[in-house]
C-alpha cells in the first residue's frame, strides 16, 4: 500500500507541474497550516521541501517550490521560487521563536514573509508581511489533543472584503492529528481563517517523511470561486529522529560496557 501511495504522490507532483496555467497557493509548510504560520519551528538540521499550486476554474494560477530549514532549534529560514504568469521570482521568509510552549504558556514566534523581489501584477499576497503568532496544544474532553493558533499580521493577512474586513489582520487556526491503524503515518485535519478567507485542509504524513496536502480555500465566498490547493512535500524530520535514537542507543551501549568493565576490574582487584 505504501508503494502505491508513493506512486500517487509522484503522479500528483507531475499534475501540479503540468496542469494548465491558478491567487496565491498556500504554503503547506511542515510547521504551518495551509496559509498561516504557527509559532512552532523545525528542530536544528531539519528541512522541509515542497511544491504546491492552486486550482481555480480548472486553471493553475501559479506554481511555487519552497525549501525551509530549522536553525539552532529557535529559528526557521525559508526560500520560495515562484512561477507566476510569464515571470519567475525568488522570495524568502524568516521566523524566530521568542518563547517555547511550557505548561499553560503558549509558544510565541515573530516572522516576516516575502523577503526579496517585487512580484509584478501581484496582490498583497506577495508584499513583505510581518506577523506575530501564538500556538498552544490543548487536551480537551472528547476531542483530546488539538492545537490552536492565533496571530496578527500585515499585508497578506489583511483584506477589506469578505470576513477580512472584520479581522484587521488577525488570523486563527486549528489542527488535529490522527493516527489510523490502517495507515503508515498520520492525518492532520486543518482549519483556518487566514485574515481574509476560510480554508480547510487535510495533510497525510507518511512515516518516510513524504506528505500529501489537499485543501479547499475561500469557503466563505461564492462556491463557484472556491480554490482547490494541492501540494506534496518531504521532510527529513523522521530520519533525523532515527539518527538521534541510534546515537542515544550507541551512547547507552558504551556506557553499559564501561560500567561492566569497571565492575569486572573491581572484582579482579578484590581477588
């Protein structure tokens, strides 16, 4: 089953690349929801690479490829290559963890999106945007573990139309992970109001690090104007975790061997 899913991921990636020329595709970053950031950052040395697009009226508006990686366990640095219309752009993003989640205290991060080139004929989606965001895991009755995210930002988080005219840059999101026994991985249900629109999505995260991301955006608008978001990505987080576990086991084995050697030496000395 896993091999079929991997084959499906590559077919989906090819479809994203070659579908006909759709406003801004969501980030689908590993430490984000669809189009909003969270206060979480990747561990040091962990990277997340992906390709994503948005489909509107059966046409692709743009194609974005991105790479994000964690620095020193408190920062995230990323780069995005954007194919929009007849032009290509390179944009960056940076997020720093100010406070880590502890007990009843949420994580707090601040960041900036769209550092770099000006996107011609682009909306505020690609203007340089600053934000601050809080994230917290809650353990609720019936729902159990669920993550909540609340932030405020400029430009791409602000709109004078639809629900955005009441939010003034405030964005909010919820995410919930499931671990079905029939799947080798986990499912994440996501819902957000990105300061402009209502989006819902699903992310299937395989144990290998591959992910498939699907979402529907602008649900508060006319149903015919809903956007369908597609993305595939890969993170080395699972690989890094296995390396850390192997390293810890090796250290433990060395420690046990040293203790055994010391014990044998003590016995020999007593004799």
